[in-house]
C-alpha cells in the first residue's frame, strides 16, 4: 500500500491507513510559505479538527493541509455544553497526541492548537506562557479568539516567533456574551469586524478563522487581507480556505449539525474516503454551498 502526495492533486492508495506504516512518497511539509503558495495559485486551503493520533494521521493521509486541535473537543469529546470549560492542560494533552500521530506516520500537515478560555485573557505574558505549552507539545501555530484587545497579544506572540491564527465572527469562548450561536458581522457590526481583521493582519496574524459571518463580508475580507489567510466555517466559499469540525462532517455529532455542514460520511465507504471527499469538494468549489446560508 502506498499513499502518494504531490504538489498538485494528491493521489491515494487503498483508502486504508496503518498509522505505523510510513508513506512511500510525501507531499512537501506544509508551512506558512507553502500555504501562501496555495493561495497565490488560487487553490483552496483545507483544514479539519482532530483530537487524537489516529484521526490526525488519517486526515493527513487524505490530503488535509491543516489540522486544528480545537477546544471544540470540550463539546464533541468531553460532552460539555460549550468550549468554556476546556483547560490548557487538556489542550496540551490533545495537541501532543495529534503531534505523535503525525510524527509516527511521517505526516506533513500544519498543526494548530487552540488557546482555551482563560489561558490568554490576563495579558500578553500569560498568552506567551500558554502558547509555549502548546508549541512544546508539537503545535506549529496557536489560535486565539476575538478582536480589538487581541491585536496587541498577537503582535507580542508573533514578535517572539509564535505563528498566530486569529478567530472572528462567532467566537465560541464568548458565546454567552454574544447571546448564543448566531451570525456575526451583520449591518453596522460589519465595520467593527473589518477593523478588527485588519488590526490582526497588521499585528502579524497569518491566518484568520471567520465563523458564521455573511458570505459577502468574508469574501471582501479575503481580498483585503493578502497576508492573512481567511479560513471559513459557515462563512461562504469566498474565503482562502475552509474548516469543519471532524465529528460534524462525519455526521456523528451529539447535537444537530449547523445547516452549512455537509455529512461527507453519508456517501463514503470509509473515514478516509470522507476526508478525501471533503478535500476534493473544497478544492473544486462545490463546498460550501452559499445557497444554504440564510445570511
């Protein structure tokens, strides 16, 4: 069995992955310059969440460029009502698990670790300490939520060699302040979201997750942020890339899926097949379907 990655469209083998079996040929390791190359040639960036070694290795073998160890694990793995209860030590454990899975299978995906609620809110020094924990566990980049005050923290981390992914729109760590899981960036709020996005790019953020943001606004921001790659989730197809929660796109979430999610497992013969279908759909533009958005 061989799973071969190339710089263009990946070619896959049997559809099965033995985690300890090295691949005969690999794509180049994903890095910030490689992601910039993808965007420059108009190729969409693919991202999925993963929380353990095996799923991370399978996602990597399927051609997913970026793996996010999200604090969404609190909801899909721990059964919590929100991400607020996830702690830094839990995130460290899962980042380390995912990193081991990629190392054992010679994986090349770019690994992002979520900074959980309360781990960066006291100030930039706390953020640095927390980021160091995830980077030492194997993350290549850390993600933090919110705009405004987070720009200073982002700049502080980037100046110290820690790549940062920002997150605007629906920010789950502040869901109680937002009044629930609802669309962000409508009407007058669009100007504030835009300002925060530009501030984060200026501070050095290399990626920006846009969650449940109107598709028109996401597309405009993507054009306006040449050095900060926008990654959409429920934000239309005009972003530089897409991300979904692993359990959502496999149709095994404990809760009802948001309407913008596609169940890629429904027509697949394996988990890796579902991941491959997701990669193809993002790359060819058939996912997401903007017609499914009510915003």
